[in-house]
């Protein structure tokens, strides 16, 4: 009787799983057409303006112009500016694209560009597209807008269920972020599209960093975009969604966009956009680029559908030689930092070679993904014992208005709740890496990423100087006490405060995070 019951139970579970699998399959994607970045764009307004900047700087043709964008409001203004200046093409690629204030404002700019004849290609990961199929179908029906969804979920089926029976497939995502105007200038970095990234959410702000990259680096970003756009994992909306929007639906959708934008005109956020530093500096002609050779690194989209040991598709091996060649100093800013045993060994070896290694990441109180903190926490002692400097973001600074500008310089954002989201490395103050890559298993092994290795000592020194000037005021410095326990030190105006447990957290937060450490899930963090 026991064996029969066990056999029946196994059969029932298998039948349920097969039922899910049998009823859930993606449509065919063989008939998608290929398209590529437009190349005849040197004489567009953007191309001509950048040519003049290059002549003014007297820089070699193989050097790209770089402009870091740390402030959230400025970051949205920059994307709006590219959308308005584009004459021939806009290529847009994002992991998350929210339908909130900033997301809707940017969508309106993309539609406005399409209305004046600009070709708009919008490539979105499906993680944030739940419930948005009708909007996607509407926009995709515009003759100048093409939308593709990367690694889609099956429509009409539970996404939660698909996370279970398609684990290892839909759990691997396109984490890239890029917007490219006329194949002449692109913005890449850590920001997705959403209010928390652009200073529009009064309750939450992600401190982040983007970089604008001009020709020829922008061309390489376009090459990466084309690779993803033409990938078999990118589904044209018309192949994925049954509904085809009518012209009337499209016009109604555009009217709603315009009405929303009009309703925002007198809001505090709209005023902030109009008065942003970027707007003021542009009017005054003060947008000065750093210049340097720029190497664009990115995962091949085949990474998502291939075995994890197929590292020829991975970004990390491309970046590793740059970090390994550091001789004096390595600064790492990574919001989600889970080095693993190999990462600890690598950083320890650098330290033993005489390299100063300093790392800034989120504290438990500032981390928006506590389970990631649990994965990081178990490596802290080993890093500290190796002599590596560890810093964690101090959220107590958020209530001090006098520190807002200082905080912005390092964390690139502000808000009543702030979580570090910037991802960049500084290599010997001679080069830097800015992109979407976190130093955790999810970014390195599971998801796809993009970033730029920038050989500009001036830019690297600028980033390092901001780090030096602000780190001790805005972050806890971790150390070990006499009993080998971690302590958090914070210095302000000559007074040093010492914490013997995770600062600004409750016992429950500490307890639950500690319990998460036993979960066998590090590869997914």
C-alpha cells in the first residue's frame, strides 16, 4: 500500500508538471527580419556637433568622448535630449522599463521622434512587461517603431509557475541598459527606466552612474545592440502577442501620452527637469567631454541559452585582464557584491602584490535585496583579514540636508530612502569601467551585461577624487575588533561612532538575513 501511494503521488506530481509544460510553449520566431544600425549619420545634427567637439579637443579619431552622468534628474534629461536631437535612429535597450512618470515621459519622447520620421527600435527584457501587452501592441503598430521582447514568458500562463518549470531559462535575463541616438552617441550604465533611477520618486532613490559615449565607442554599442536585436531570443511583438492594434488604438494611445505629459507640466519634478544642471550647462555651452580610448565589453546573448561553462560568450573574461593588470590601486563600487571564494582569493592575491583594494557596497539597511546581502556577508571577514578596505553605505545620512550634495557626488542620487545602484571600477586612476555589471554570480554567470573600459586618466581621477572626498562621511568603514568580530566605524566632524552589529537595522532584519545564509542559492544572487 505504501509503495502504491508513493507511486501515485509521483505520478500525480509528474502529471501536473507535464500539464504545465504541455500547455505552455512559445510561438515560432523564425520569420523575424534582421535590421542593423544606420551608418550614414555623420552629417546629422548630433554627428556634426560631436565633430566640432572633437576638433575643439584636438583628440585622435580612435578616442571617444565620455561624459559621466551622476545625478538622476540629469540622467533623464540626457535621454530626453538624445530623443529630441535624433534625426535618423533611436535604439533603446533596457532590463526594466516602468510605466511611471519618468517611463511615460521617455515613451512620449520616443513616440514624438517616431512621428517626425526617426526609426525607433525598442528592445526590452520581459521581466518588467507583465500586463503591458496592449501598450506594446499599440506602440509597435506605429510605422516607425519596432519592439522586440527578449527571452519572453509564455503569454496567458502564470509567470510564477514559469519561474518553477522553466527555471534556468526565464531566470536568466538581459540586464543591459543602453540608448543610442543616430549611431553617434550612446548612454550606458546602471540605470533602468523608472522613477527611482531619475529622482522622480520622493520615497526611494537609486544612487547610480551612467556615461555618455560618443563615436567610435557608440558604434560598438550599436554592434552589441544589433547582436541582441537579431538574436533568436528576441521576439518581435507581433510574433508574441495575438492582438494587433488598430490605427484608432494607436492614436488613442498617443493622445493619452500627450495628455499625461501636459498634466505634468507644473509639477515639482517637471520644474526640476527644466532646471537641471545638464539643461543649464548645455545652454551655457559647458558640456565638456573626457576623451580616451574606449573598449565596449558585453555578453553575447547566446550566454542566456548556453551552458554556463561556455565562457567564450561571457563579459567577465574580457574584463578580467584589465583588473588583473592593476598595479597600485583598485576601487570597486558595486551595489550587489557577492565575490564567492574565487573572488576573495583573486582580491587577496591583488592585495598581496601590494595593490590597495577598496570596495563600496550596500549595507543591510540600504540594500533593496536583503538575500544578496546574506550572500555577501559571509565573505566580509575573509576580505578584512586580507587587508581589503570594505565600506557600506550609511543610510543615516539621508536626514541631514547639509550632506545631500556631498552624498550626491558619491552615490549619484538622493531621496528619503537611498540604495546604492552604481556599478563602476577605477583601475590605478588611469582607467575605469562603467556599466551594468554587478560583482555577483547573477551578473557574471546568469544574466547578460554591457560596460565600457575607458582609458581616460582624467575621468578615472575625477571618479577617484569623489570617492576619496566623500567615502568616510557617507559610508561605514568595516574592521575587526580584538575578538575577530566585525565592527562598523563612522566618522563625522571628528567624532567616531562604532557599531557592533549591522547599523540601523532591527533584530528581525539581522536574524532573517542570517537565516538566508544557509540557503543554497548563491548562484542566483
